[in-house]
């Protein structure tokens, strides 16, 4: 993998977002293809097929693209961060498999095709999600990710925190509870205001985006202030990503966004759109994007592609 594999630029020298995202996707998919198990002719082949189906089925690969963009801040070559980026993507794909299950969001469509449980059955989908999550930590623990065991351990800790009971899983639990799908804890609110939704999405969405941004800083041994700036950037970006996701669900079509549109409103989900309205959600997305950009000023010109990615979040249509 060459150092410039995900670093496409337009003729005027400005980052070409479309080309760079496609190049980043190609680069990380090469790693994903290598680490995912292949058919063996044994009984577990259905599991392996479901895992591959859940991962190698398109997708923007936005989180790996963020990892590669953040690597530029520390002059790391793409090859140095691709395995860490792949691990984050494995966790993201596991979360989508489980999100689509009947007990959760109950969606039969993902990325424009049948969701994993719709194609392989619920049991195989649950196991595929479990396997993808654990495979992510196997990838990070492997010396091929970094020669220093301490750096690998830090990567594992960061991803575990982002994905676990203080991160993505907690956010999903709050989401389900507000829909009435799980019991609420004693004293817990039965509905969420804008601040409550922001906290839920910080856990459910922004935490994993932050892990994608943090991985290159860990690998580079970046100083605390740089890591704090990246964390603040990722928080604002992750929330903006969720606000635009809510807007797409409210305004987009299923074919355009690759999943069933309008389900959030139909399920009575706590979303930024439901709380702030369409105009208020758009204004909040713009505010968060500006906040994310301000945290990039610390890195100067090296952060230009990250700024482009930030604007891409605000303007995306799927």
C-alpha cells in the first residue's frame, strides 16, 4: 500500500473529496478482506459468509477516511494506520448488523440491499455481529498493527471505551429505552430534550468517530493538547453527522439513503429533528460543523483535508 493511496487531490491542489473517500475505502477494504475469515468447507462457513456480507457491502468508509486524514496531522503513512482504521470499521459494521435486528431498529434494508438478518436469519446475524466485534480487537492486538505492545494496548483500550458500556452500547440502550423497547431505570426521563439527545448521540455515534480520530494520535504518540483538540473535533463532528442523518431520514428517500426512510418518526424516536424541527436541526448541524472546524485550527494547514471532510458531513445526501 503506497503512502499516497488515500490522498487524491484535485488539479488545483485542493483535496478531491470524492476521489479521496473512494481511495480510502479501497485501501481499508484491502485490509478488511485480508482479516475476514474465508469459507473453509466446514459448518461455520455460514457465519463467515454473514460476516463478509455485513462488511464488504459498500458503505462510505467514513471512519477509516477520518483515520487516514488524521494520520496526516502526525506525518504517519497510510500503511501505519490502516489496520487500526479497519478495526474501527469492523466495530461499526457489527453495530449496524445488531441495529437492524427486530429487537432493535427492525430494518430489513441496509446500504441498499437486504440487511444481514434478512439474508442469513437472526441467529447468524447476531453471531456475525459478535464475531466482527471480537475480530476488531484481535486485529488491534496483533503485532502487525504496531511493534510496541503499549501502543497496541492503548488502541484496544480506546476502542473498547468507545464501543462499550461508556460509549456506543450505552447510547443504543438509551435510544431503545426512549422508544419503550427496554425498561427505563428508576428516575430516568421518559423522553429526551435536545441536551439528552446530544448526550445519547455522543455515546452512540460520536464515540466511535472519536476512536477513528484518536487511533492515529495514539500510534504517533501525539502530545496531550493535540489529542484533546482531536477529541473535541470528533465530538462536534460526530454530533453533526447524526443531525444530518436525522435530516436525511426525515427528508430523503429509501433508495437515496440506502435504508428505510421515515422510520425514526414512525417509531417515535428521540431525534434532533423531532426536538428542534427541520430548520432548527439544520442550524444545529451548521453550528457543530463550525465548532469542529475551530478545533482544527490548532493543526494549521495539515488539517485542510479534515476541514473538507467536515463540510462533506454537512452537505452529504446519503
